C-alpha cells in the first residue's frame, strides 16, 4: 500500500477525514520552511501538499504567487526544494507527501530525471497543474516508472468524460476544485454541482477525493466531508499566516499550529 492508501485507511477506521495543508517549499527561507512544515505535521496534518517556487504559476492567486517570489528572492532553486523534501521525509517517514507544480519545472529537469529525484527524496504523488488529460501520457508513464502516483484535478465544470479520465488516471488521491478561477482564501464560494461530481468520481472508482480552493474555515472542511470528499486541502489560508508573520517566526509557527489543530478537529465526523 502507498502512504496515501495507508493514511486514508487509518482515517476511515477512525471515522475521520483528512486535513492537508499546502505551502510552497523554501518560503520564506529553507530553514524557516522546514520549521513551518514540521509545525504542520506536529499539529495534525494528515498529509502534505507542497509547491516548488516558480516564477509563473498558473492557478495560484496573489497569496501563493507572493510565496513563490519570497522563496525565489531568497535564492532557492528546485534543487533546494528537493533537499528540503529529503529533510522532511527523513524526519517524517510515514506522512504522505504530494507535489503540486507546473509542467515547466518538470520539463526543465527532464521527465525521467524529475520523477527519479522525487522517488529518491520520498515524494509519494505529483499533481501537474497545467497538464490536461489529453497530454498526460508521458508524465504518467515517467511517474509510474519511478513509483510516483500521478494525481489529476477534477474541475467544477467537468463533463462525464473528463470525470472518468480524472478518476481512472489519478492515484493516491483525486483533487476536486471547489470553483473556477485561481486559489484564494477570500473567495470561498463553491460550485453548485460538487455533490454530483463527487458521486460521478466515486462511480468511476476514483481514489479518495480531496477538495481544494477556498478552504479557509473549519466549517468548510465539514462541508467537504458532508459532500462525500475524504478530506480538504487548504493552501492560501495556510500561506497567508506565513505572509502575515514574516517578521515574527515564532508567532508564525504558533498561528500555523493553532490553524491546523482547528481544521483537523473539523475532520472528526463523530463530532459533527
């Protein structure tokens, strides 16, 4: 079993959903980023979704764009991100780790080189945000050669064929986007048809569904679980805490810890 499968099975046995925070690696610096990631795990994150600093991210709103810029301005490269992942993995051998990034970063290293490096540092899954299903084959083949699980996004306007493709191509988990547009903690509106998409994904035996985009409150975690998702991903709201506390690292870690504990508490279905 993969780390994702093991984790979802354990959560299911406890009647809990998954809370998965997203942060950009090396934001604001390598050392601080390591502290931040440890704080997320130590306070109850069930898995991690991590981004590589990139100058031209497509889906990211201003909060995560700023995180990319901070890491790049601190001089951190893709190789630094891999070194940080290695450090995180050696401290937390069990936690599932997924990368969310743009195709250019993979392309720049060469597909085989990139996925091989992912395998070496203990990454479990990779979601390439800007690869449509039509163009997936080379990426999926390279991922599978190196034992990395490919993950795909199910957009809120997905037709039946797209839903089927996402369900059949994803491993580890399925990323369900709450609404159209870019990531944001402010825009917390969700598409009206999410329950239908969840049903369709499950009908095609999709891996466990994690809902992302605009998840900033414990109530939204509960809503995601009520829709039938296995958990929720929170990116912009997590990264906003880092942005707000750039001049006070200790405060940053305190606030992140409190945020994760609250969001994780909302995944315990028996309490709802």
